């Protein structure tokens, strides 16, 4: 007989899904990779290997991404968002295609995680009496400092 209080392991992850952030995922077929030659110094095998990875994914294909987060994602993406509403993420830091592919997915996941964070809305408050007094005292001091700089006809400094 099985123990009902026993902890059951989670089912294995679906290999066709790429988890990007909490509950946000993309189907592996929706990720489009292209490879080209990386920039930078080379050696004897310079300009022979296509290791620079470019990842393209349509923002609409990111599953379970709230609309507000999608709007923030588009704003965060900046120049990485093309006219077709696709994110274009480039990585050329690693010396292998696999390393650069992983770097692209990590950068996409980081961008999605940042887009999921809702900005804190500042609540407008009236300035306190002490704050008003500090502001007025500062204005008074600046006024006196500037008035001391002025030349007076009566011979005062």
C-alpha cells in the first residue's frame, strides 16, 4: 500500500517546450536559429566556423505571457525587436554553436523575466510640513548667498 503523504516527483519536463520564466514557455519549433561567422581575433581556423548564433522568436508565440508583460517586453527589447514583432537575440561569446545557442536562450529568458516584473507605481503624497520648511529654508539661504554677491552703490560689499 502506498503512503498518501509521500512526495511524488514531478513529471519529466516536456522536451518540446523551452521554459523561459515562471509559467512562460515557448515551443521549441517556434525558435529559429541561424548561424554565421563570429567577429574577433582568429588563428589558423579563423573564418571557417559559423559559431555566431542568432535566435528569432515571435513575441506572440511566447505562451502564457500576460499582455502587460508582452508590452513591457517589446519596450525592453528596443532594437532587438524587428518590424515583424520578432525578437532577434545574438550571441557570439562562446566558441561553439551549442554554447551560443544556450546563451541566446538564456538572454531571452532574462528578458522575459525582466518583463514579468511589474513596475511599482509611486503613490503621490502631499509634502509634509517639515519638508516644506526645509525647502523654504534652502531657498532663503540661496537667496541670501546670491544677494551677498551683488554690488551695492552705498559702498557695502
